[in-house]
C-alpha cells in the first residue's frame, strides 16, 4: 500500500471521526435539552400543585375555624324546636323579629347570636365556593389519592356548614360535623405531601 493511500485513509478516518463526534455531540445536546425541558415542566407542575393545594387547605381550615366559633352561638334544643314549629328550616332565612331581642343572657339565642351565625355562614359559603373551584383544579393537576382526598375534604366541610345552617339538627350535631372535618383535612395533607415528595414535620 502506497504512502498516499495510507494518508488518504487516515484523512478519511479523521474526517469520519470528526463527523461522528459532531453528530454524537448534537444528539447528546438534544437529549440534554429534552431532559432540561422535562425537568422544567416537572418543577412548574410541582409548584402549581403546591399552590392549588395550599389555597384549598387554607380555605377549608378557615371554614373549620369560622364554623367552630359559630357553633357556640347556635340555639339550644328547645329553641330549635320552637323555630321548627314556626316553620323555619334554615337559620339563614330567619329575621331578627323571629328571635328575642338582644339580651344579657348568653344562653338565649337572640338577635346577636343570629347575626353571628348568619355572618359566619355567609363567610363560609364564599370560602366553599372558592374551594369548589380549587377542588376541580386539583382533579386536573394531581393524580393518585390527592383528588379523592380533596373531594372528601370539601364534602365534609360542606356538610359541616349545612349542619350549622339547618334548624333540624342540634348544637351537638353541628359540633360533631365540624369535628368530622379533622380527619379528611389530615388525609388531604398526607396525600399532598406524598405526591410532592415533602417529608412530614417531625
């Protein structure tokens, strides 16, 4: 084999090697770009899931706090019975004239207590309306147990609000309905932590 042939072969190998290296570099760059975009998407969805879950949890916890406080102002058993006999089914439709005027007796369900309960229910209905939208967002953004946990938490909060609104219940039943929110809230928090890979606080 002549010297010129050897030089030609070596030159071809050099060009081929350079071309192969360029192609490999380009492939690796494309792969790195895909991985970077996938990581960016993951971070974006992670942040979005955290935001929606945090907002929903805040609104449900605020609902729980408002309802718990309002329970202390509900009628007693005899007062509930009188309201039902008068044809009232919900505390939201009561007028001040339907209950005693403000009294110094904290045990009497008077106009002051009625106003406290009605304001609480109005605040809660606003919170739950927003929470319903957030629950729908979570059903789209999240997977696994989180959407179901969010729906159960929302449903339990709605039931608690209904327990305070109706005249067919009792003060104890309303307290129990608000207490029933605790476990679904904890279950939702645990599900979100698992989905986002967040360690539970020790």
